[in-house]
């Protein structure tokens, strides 16, 4: 686009066109030829510096460019005109070639110059239909691009995720407190509730209860506290009195038939009374606040029977073994057993009161720690109240029947049985069975060690039992066994029964 390009002539002299009219014609011809030569697929690319036309496009000898200074750094310099077109007159109707000057260069041929070639299509150019401009490649597939650019997003509603995870619990619950207890049983604490934008488990449970519809047929919003119907309480209270009534009737019958009936008849009366007492105990444990709803195991029942049997025959057995027996008749101690049988009714009422007040604490608490702090004193109060009542009953039984027996061991056994039943009722049967088994193991080990001490060289084995009996009597064995087991169950119950989940099915 700078100075005109000099083209050598036949004798090596540069030839330039000086006709002024050619400039006007060249401009018009350049415009027309540009319209014709520009293909439908877009403007062509100008040839690079020093490029020459194809041999087939020339009508004369190929010119040799004159050496000179490098051309200007224009992006698209003008092509070199043909010498033949400069010296030979153009046919009629053909515009004259342009003169090399500062005007834009004109195309020499309607054919497109070399550059990006059009696609191979046998259809002539004039017969082709105009194609629409192709879409930009970055806009042709926008949907997949948006799909690929979408990243993973966390749940916008974290409570909804928790609701789906515990949907069965939320649908079955009839009160927000039941959901709170279930969440606490699954390990959800107040600190966990803070991640769900709630201050505690109770407020989280209230939202879950409000958002999940209840199961059809269930009284939504009904309280799950223990039944307060007077007839219901009277029914299980009467059943709780059956074991004590059966035992008391049996002992009265044996007292009045003493010296009247023979030993066989008295044995039949005692066996029948014991069977009635066991049936009454089973009825008392089947309904009411001591009902475990199938959570109790058969092993726990066997352990309980052994412990009650030891109350009746344990002291006499140890006396016989320490004196070199067993030999002769055994002196049974029925008074502690009678006191324990009558104490079933106070135990049921203590369990009922503990459950009722625990539910009240649960209704009024706004945090799990607050509920636990309020339930522990209730547990201690229930156990202490039962121990006082049991002690009074054991004293009265000893006054009425006599016959000796260890009141301390019987009291420890009563507390052990109460704690074991509370744990079983509130969903912890394994610790209860473990405590009963531990007490049974100690009571079995004491006579076994005394018998093992009779073997040569094993005298030291029986020495601990002998020292204990010499210090506190034969009643020290059940007192130590049941007392240690009861202390362990009390520690377990302090932790287990202070959870909200322990009071949902009670």
C-alpha cells in the first residue's frame, strides 16, 4: 500500500502506466471484480509477500522482480500486475488493468485467489443456495457446556436430609418429645443439632414433627405419658399384691397346721403356696409399670429364681457346710422371702412414680443435659424410697414370722431386683441380666469354695468365705453379692435412665 511497484519490461526497464483514465476504470473494475471474486463462504486471504500468480493465469512471460529494498510491512501487499496486460490493448468491454498507485489493488481474475479453499462440492457456484452463516463453535452446544459446568451442591435444607434419614421415627411419633428421644438414641446431641441450625435436640424434634405427617390412625399430639386412668392403676396394683398375698396365706396356713398335719401335708401346702406366689409374680410383671413387653430374657428369670431360693435356703446351706455337713434337717428362713413378696407392690408404685415424673421432666426440659440432671435425683429418690419401705416390711415380717434370716442381704436383693427391672422396662435388659448373673456367681462361689477347702492342700481357698462369715454371719454372703451387684446396676441406671430415649416406650 506504499509506493507503486515497478515491473521490468522487455528490455529490463521498468514500465508504469501513465494514463490517468486507467485509475478511474481500475477503481470501478476493482469494485466489480471484488464483488464477483469474493466467494460465498467469506472474504479471501491475501497472498503473502513475494507471492506470484499461478502459471495458468498469465498470458506472457513470467516477470523477474527487480532486487530492491524489502517491501513495507503491510499485512497484504498488492499483487504484481501482468506485463502483457500493460502493453497489449484490452479487448472491447474489458476494463483496463489498474495503474500501480496508492489506490487499493484490483483483482485480476474472477477466480478466487489461493488461500483457504472452499469445500469440495461439485455443484457450480452460481447454482448453490446461500448457506446461513455457521454458528460459533462455542455457541453450538451450550446445553452440554452448562451441564458440565454445574458442580455438586450441598443440601440447601439440612433438616430435610435428617427428616428422610429418620422418616419412620418421625411418622410413628405422636409427640415431638418422642422424636427427640429417638434422635438422642441415635447419637444426636445438642451440639449435633447446632449443625442443623437449632439450639437443641428438642427444637429440632419440634420442626421434624411439624414437617412430617403422622401415620394415619394414630392420635397425633396425644401424650405418651403413663396412663392415669384410675381403673388401670387399680388393676395393676391388685396384681402386684398377689405374690405377697399368696406368701402370707401360705405361712399362715403352715403356722396353724403345725403339729396338726404331718410333714407330707405341710410340704404340699408350702409347695402350693410357692406356686401361687410365682403365678402372682408373673401376673404382676406382665402388666403395669413393671411390664417389660418381652424384653426380659429367660436367663434373667432363672437368675432371679436362684436369688430368691438362696434367701430361703442359703443361710442354712452355709451352716451345714461349715459344720461338716450337710446332714440333718435344714432350718429355712421364710421371713425375708415374705418381705420381698409383699414389696412387689411398693416396687411397682416406685417404678410408676419414677416414670411419671421422668416424663414431666422431659416435657419441661429444653436440653438433654437439663433432662439428665433432673432425672438422676428422681432415680435416687425412687430407690431410696423403696429401700425404706422394704426395710420396714422386712422388719414386720421378722416380727410376725420370726425364723431369723439376713435382713441386710434381703434388702440388697430387693434393690438389685428393682434396678434390674427398671433397666429392663426402659430398654436395657443386658445390664440387668449381667448384674443378676454376677450376684448369682458370688452366691454359688461361696459354698463351692467351702467345699473345695475340704480337699487336701486347698484350705486357703475357703479361708476368705470363713473370715467373712465369722465377721458378719452367714447373711454377709448375700449382702456382699447382691449389694455389689446393686451398686453396679445403680451406676449403670444413672447413665442409662437419664437419657430421653429410655422413656419413650415406658
